[in-house]
C-alpha cells in the first residue's frame, strides 16, 4: 500500500551514516491501532523491525494482557533510521521524516494512535508533553487529510527503569485495547 514504506532516503546525513537499514513500520495496513515510537535502536536497526528489544518485549506482553497480538497492530517510529549512539532525533530529523509518518497514518486511518514516550507524544501533538502525568489522555490531531486520536503513553522502557510506571503503562495499553474493542481490553475508564 502506498505511503507505508520508505525504500530510500538521504534527507538526514547523520542518520544515513548511522543506519544499516531503513526501519519501516510493521503490521497490518488496516490496523485499528498504531503505536509510534521515537526511532530505531541497535536491535531494531539490526533486525529491520521496530520495538524488538527489551522495550518490545514489554509492549508485546502488555498487548497480550489486553487482548491484542503484535500481528494485530501497526508499530512504527517518528524517524525510520537509527540516530547515532541512540540519541534523540533532532527537530530537523523529525521534520524530515514527518511526511513519511503522516502518509503512513493517513493511509492506515486507525481508530487510535498511541504515542510511546515523550518524543513521539510531543512530535505528534506539536506541543510540550508531560508524559507521566498525561499518559492515558487523548487529543485529536490532523495528519494530512485525516483527523486521528492520539493517546499519550509512557514508553515501555520506562517500566524497566521505574517500576512505578508499570500501572500507568498498563492502564494506557488497556485504554487503547478498549477503544479498538479487543477482548480482554475491558476497562473501568467508562466513556472517553
């Protein structure tokens, strides 16, 4: 499907030099939920798939706990090339890759987009985000011709380094599962 994959890009010299491959999103082209991370790390760059390291394990477990499988959802990143030494992507790199992300989201038109962490949340919402306090909140944003609901979520890695974030992360994944009607995604959140 058009808009889902980037075959070649030279827009960011530092990222081109750092990457071994472009890491495109994975999952169905008609997914009800899209998870957006910051950018590929070393494991992702090596395997060519987003969220395959420890953070991916946390995400996969949470999806399973709430009636979703990795194969049911789309997982992508703000930038498709690994930043050197796993640094945050620069604002210029994010801007260079934004058309690819917008095209992907517009083509899929999911019921909800889950921003995994501060960088994706700020990039998608276009404002400063206090992820730990805003996790679980939804904001509607325009992506090209589409208007999509963005759900702010702490990054799965946050649960590895700060166990107090586990319940916040789990509750947000549960909310996403409930929005898309996944079995096991029953929630006490009520109407959103």
